[in-house]
C-alpha cells in the first residue's frame, strides 16, 4: 500500500507483543479490501498506558485493540463502554470517534461466531477451565445464548467464585465456581456438552502443559475448545482427539474477533475466510 496523509492508523497495545499475529492478519485483510489503513503494534510500558490512550486522540488514530495486561486497566481512560464491555469489566478494542473513546469487547462474540461457523449455536451444560478476562467474555455470551448451567474451575478459588457470581447476576442460578481439582473436573465433565480451556496452560513455548489430566469421562458428543492458537493442536486438544471428540482451537476465535474489530473501526465487512487462510499459512513458514 501507499502510505500518505490520509492513511488511517489502527493498532494494538499491550505488553509484551512479540507473540501477536494480529498485525499480519489485519494488514493482509486491509490490503485485500483496498483500504488506506495500516495496523501497527505498540508495546506500551505499564506506566505509559494513560499517555498511550491519550495519544489515540492526539494522533487521530481510528482505534486500537487492547491485550494483556491492559484489558481492565484501560477502562479508566475511556468515555463509554459497550454493553458487553461494561458487563465483563474488560475491553479489547477502543474506537476513537473524533476524540470520544468507546471501549468494546469482541472476544465473546468472536467465540460465538467461531461456534456458528461449525454449525453450533447453543449449549446446555458448559464447563470452563480458568476464570480470567477471556472467560468473562465467553460466559457473558454463553448466558445470552441460553446455556442452562456454566461450571467454572480455576486454581484460584476466589476467581472461580467471582466468575460464577457474574454468571448468576446475568442468569440467576446458572453458575457454580470451584477450585480446580482433577476429580471434580472428571465429575463435571461427564455432563458437559462444551468444555473450554481459558487458561494459557499448553501455550507455546510451554507446549507440554495441560490443564487437566484426563478427558476419559467426557461424553462422546461433547465439544472441546482451547482458546490457545499457538500451537494449533495443544496437548489438551490432542487428548480430546484421541477420544474422537470434536475440537476447535483458538485460531477461529482470533479471526472472528479480529473481523469484528475491522468492522467496528472501518464499517466494512472483512474477508473472514481470507484472514484465517493468512494465519494458517503463517504456521507453515
């Protein structure tokens, strides 16, 4: 593309950013769409977060994605939150509209879009491993889609209880939280039709990590989902595939939440299949 005075700048803020595939995905999509727009990564030190957000206005940037560790901390610098960002207490996208900053959270919607892509629209019994920011976004959308029960396990008991309380504020009586325990996981997994790993356990370069010891009691129709996209097949998913369970990795969610980012910031429908192809090709290089 030709960069000129009319080039719109969007990007990503977080710390660190060395692992991110977002610049590759977004710039490829923007080029294919023929938009005069550039996506740049900005590694922002913790003490500089407020100044970085103010810089969106000063530089007239269209917006930025927000990743770890700033999804909650960034809220104090914004003018407004979308309903899902308000409910989850986390932001992964800021839109700058002539100096007015609105925070969005596209993680949960990206997750649900990845399920619809596979022809899946709803679940009754959900088991979530991990109670961090991503898990909040997911359970928000899952309650909206009619999940009857959402059980949360985390190594931090308080975090699991907090997320269960969040679920029950949305849909009374639908959430339970407990400390991660292999026996309890096995018990709960027998009734779950969706099991999601929302922890970084098993992410590169620590590929040997696994959040649970066994999926042997999971029933044959359950879907096992890992939010990790590097590697594409974690040990957790490999264990599920050994039992011929249906699996989805985190690449699809990454693509769909990224597509929502482009749509919110540019108003243009993004090329979702092309974006996924770009990322898949990057793994073979």
